[in-house]
C-alpha cells in the first residue's frame, strides 16, 4: 500500500493543467527462472486531475498488458478420410503473444466501437493483420479460433470490471501471467475513458525474459547448436553409465 | 514440484516427468526396446510440443539404453559387426529423416504425420507380436517346447549379394538387409523419437532369423548410437532438444532400466513378449482414437517461422 499512498500524496500536491495518469507496476521485469510458474502483475496508479478537482462520477479505466506482436500461422483441422488433419491456414502478421485487458466496467458500456478498435481494447478488437488472399469469412473464423484457443490457455484474457477504483482517484488491477508466456518486451497501457472516448493515456514498459540457468541453456542451444547437442549426448551417456554403476552396486 | 523447461518454454511437474521416465525405463531394460514409442506420446499427452517431445525423447533413450547395452555387452550379448551395420544404416536414415522432418514442419503436417506413422507401425508390429506371443503362451501351457525355426527361410534375403558371416547371430547373410533395416529405423528415430527396438527386435528374430541371445543386446547397441546421432541432428536442425526435460526423463529412466534387465531374467520369455505386444497395441489404439475422434482444439498456432 505504501507506493499507492505516495502516489496519491504526490498527485494531490502537484496540480497541472491536463488530466494525467500516473502509473507503476509491481514488477518492471519478470525473470523466468527454473521455478517460474507464472506471475501476477499489480498495475496501479492515480489519476491527476487539473487543480485537484476530482469529479463525482467514477472514472472509466481500461488497463491493457500486451506482449510483442509476432507473425504466426493458424491452422484448422478438418476430417479427411476419417482422420483429422490440418487443412486450411491463415497467417497473421501481428498477433500479440500475450494480451490481457482489465476494465472498470463492461467494455461495451465503457467505450464506443471505434475507440475500442483504435486502441485495441478487448480481445475481439485486436488488430491481427491477417495476410490477404483468404476470404473475409474465413479470416474472421480463424481470428475467432485463435482468440478462443489463447483465451483457454490464459494467453489472452479479459477481466471486465476488475479495475478497482478508490475515491475516483486511485486505480489498481491484477493481471495474471501464465507460465507459457512468450519472452519479450511488454507494455502496460492505461486508458482513461469518458463518454466512450479516451481522454488520457499512459504506457509503461515491462520486460519478460529468461534468467540464470534457463537463459544460459537457451542461449547456448541457439548459438552453439552442435556443441549443445554434443553436451546433451555426453550428459545422457554419463548419467546412464553412472546410474548403471550405482544400481549394480546396491 | 514445478520446474520451468528452458527450450519447451513451459512449466512442468518434475515428479510426473521422472515417474514417466522410470516406467518407460523399466520396459526399456526388460524388452530391449528404447521405450520412446511410449515416452513421446505420453509427453505429448502431457502438453509438451510434439517437436520437443520427439527430440528430447531421443536424447533420453541414449542414456537409458547405455546402461542396458553395457549390461548385455559384459555378458557377451552384443554382435558387434551386426550392430555396426545396423548403426551405419541408422545414421544414414537419421539424415534422411531430418530432411523429411523439416519439410513436413513447413507444411504444418508434422504432428499428424507423427501420429499416423505411430498408429501404422505400432498397430502392425503389435498385432503380429500379439498373434505370435499368444501362440507361444498356449504352447507353453500345453507343455510343448516352443521350438520355432531357427532360420526362417526368406528367399529374397538369400538372393542379396555379398553375403557375410555374423558368428554371434548365427547368420550368413548380405549386410544389405540389416543396413536397410537400420535405415528404416533411423528415419523413424528422427521423426518419432523412438529407439526403434520395437521394430528391430521382431525384424531380427522373424525376418533375419538371428539367434535370440544377441538380439536385445545388439538392438540396444544400435539404439545408443543412432539416438545420439539424432540428438545432434535435432540440436542443429530444429533446435528442439530440451536438455532439462531429457535429464528428468533419464533420472527415472536409467534406474528403471536396471530393474527391467533383472525382471527380464526372472520372467518366462513368452509371457514377456505377450506383455510387450499388449502395451504396443494399447498405445496404437489410443493414438488411433486421437486421430479419428473430433479433436478438442480445431485450431493450432504455429510459431514465428
């Protein structure tokens, strides 16, 4: 709670002209180490109103945490001669590896459609940039398939009404990061929304990366692939031989 | 109990993985099969990406087979010339297989191909073994000594040129036959993450007619070298060898293998073959169900390539 109080104090002391969002995150950097089972980010901050005039109505807020956009191919299985095989595919150029949004109210009542599309608020408003060449109906079917799949694995999430607001000034939301999260540079964006439009906005970078042993193994396997393979074989042979000795003696 | 795998990029329960390795390792030592035909599907059922499962299973098999291979070696249960011919074929096959693997991956058909090949091979081999084993068990029960022909006559096999004597195997055949067998299994090692013992062992007994005393040892000898070559190929080509996953499987696997070798010496051989046949058929049926029933997820995401 201490950071919240400090932020609040600062927000009340400094009175500037436009509405500003002051944000901090519990972790700016998430290290994936061998015990990593996922993480929970606490995104919190304060709304700084001009001359400290806090409105009576609660503010509309959307907090978006997203990972780097990656080109991916989505394939759909269909039954061919009794067997389910991949048939059609659609390529998406900018699908974020992770996307979570938390809002202070249901998305539909919070923002109008255009604003939601521009700021990509809500998993159905992600701009995935499908490659041209597929029929529109097919593209949207694949988009929905991708979003549904990733929602089930926790990589895409919507937490409507999960932004807590205190005295119409302080806000906070918890965002769950699953263990299967891709590494990369993330951002936490906060949107202050009034009458369907975004009136203030802030963005904070977060980095998620492997660390320590996990990182070392990963880098080794990419940069010295052959050596990595040789070490893997040597370790396997050594472990097999040693265990054989141990078991025979007992 | 959770551990993050650096290459698979996911968190797993390490006790489950070690237990899986131990169970498969036991069978490995018992039957002289690498056990990959169980490891790979089980890892995939657990949620490990198929390419990672296949590559890491190959690495694990190297380790879990070496202790078994050494145990047979000490007892003189390895026909080295035969093993070398098989291994030469196996390494050539691994090279071919890794080209096919890369090609299928770009087509997006690697997962379904892995499954179909599994069902076909396990179904056919398991079915044949089951029929033979049931017959042997019935004979043993009736009190008749299960004799079986020592040298099943295969006319096409005898027609191959450059015949060589393999003393320990009790064979006078062309090395082309075991080379081709090794080649086929090498391809399967790369694509399926199996040692291939479940094909080599029956083929050596029923096709080549090797004396059964050296079959398992020679198969393990071959498996150690071919899976090692496969690990190298996957490390360089698909970069999908997860060393942490392989080591977890190994910790269970190597211990299990030793107990398997002991168990094999106390159990009647025809019973042993029946058990193996049943396991192989069961895995084939499970995979066939997975192929024909409507999958839970129709859509699959393929990463940035």
